[in-house]
C-alpha cells in the first residue's frame, strides 16, 4: 500500500486527476464500454450531479495526486431498487496492485452502510480477470452473466454482475 495515502470525498481540484485516470482506463482496458473520452467540463458536471444526488465520489490521493476514485449511482431507478446501488472503481496505472482500489472501495462501502444501502452491485467485463478477482477478494459474489450485451471496439462483450449484501 502507498504510504501517506489520503482517502476522502472528491474535491473540485481532483477533477483533472479523475479525467486522466478515466480516459486512461477507457483507452487501455475493457472496463469502460465506450470510445468517448471525457473532458474536464464533463467530469465537473458529473461531480456536481453526484453531489446534488448525495452519491459519493471518493478519491485516494498522495503527494503525486489522485491515485484512484470510486463512485456509486442507482442500480435501477424504480422505487423498488432504492436499497441497491451500482459502483465503479478506477485506479491510476502506476498505482494498481498497491491497495488503492481496496481503500476506496472500503470507504465507499462505509458510506453505503451509513446511507442504509442494502446491496452493492458492480457490472464487470467478463474478460477483466483482475476486476473479477478484486471484487471476489472484497466479498462480492457472482450474481449472473449476460452474453454479448455490449460492444467495445467493435467486439461483443459479456457482462458479469457481482453483488455484496451489506445488511446483517
């Protein structure tokens, strides 16, 4: 784990780092099924929208800047799903394997429990073995696989849904 890592709510000053991480993940992995990079103004609006909806965005940072971030949003918008959220985590390339994902996920889980969330869900690319193992180590279990439900770079992709029950 990185020494002197600070885990906190994202600040406006973190947006440049968040954009850099997001666009790198977009370009170099199968974690984000899009080919559209985001801009600083896009992520500024996104962060403002998250705050307005009381949906946390957590960052891990050290002296070098933002190492990773995690956020949640509604799993589905119908009232019956009010206790279920879907999260995402992205870590800077040079910070992977150093515990950054673990600390931002733990911080997000703490906030979810405090908010009365019952279940956390993640939707993962079936070929992203690192993310699948990461979530399994964090106590998530596979809830389902959907074949060829999305495309990335012209290739149909399978999606794995994982979940973690937070309530005792």
